[in-house]
């Protein structure tokens, strides 16, 4: 998953039909453990554009996305936030949500 700037994230949310944003921190062990699991789920959905943003490097991102804990998983569909998961994420539930949304979006 590529690193993105705050402005790049905001532009992608508006420009992409499906955009996933992973907000994480530099020394966050949960963030670093969860990222490979998230990437594995998203491998099955090439139509979802994705990026990550380090809120420790870009602290204004925390305010922009109303982040109070990390990691945060955000999925935007046509500019609207449709999934928000934070801290300890149930990956089965997350995968099911992604599947449901992409199925609905394709129809």
C-alpha cells in the first residue's frame, strides 16, 4: 500500500469511486500487525484504490478524519465514508463488509 499525503488522500476520496485509507502511527504495534491482514483482504478487490497515511508524520490528518485512536480503516464510496473500523478490527467482519459494499456497487 502506498503512502499518501493529506491533500492526496482528500483528492482521492473525491476522485475515486472506491477509495480505502489506512491511518496508522509510527510506533503503533497494532497498526503494523494489522496492515498485512488488511492488504490481504484488499488483494481480492483491485477496483478499490488504496493508500496509507501516517498520523504521527501528518498530525492534521487526525483532525481531518476525526481520529482518536489508531489504526483506522476507512472506505469511501463515491466520496462518502461507508466503513470506519478502529483499533482492534475483526477481520472477518471487515472482509464481509468490503464484499457486501463492492457487490452492491457493481450492481
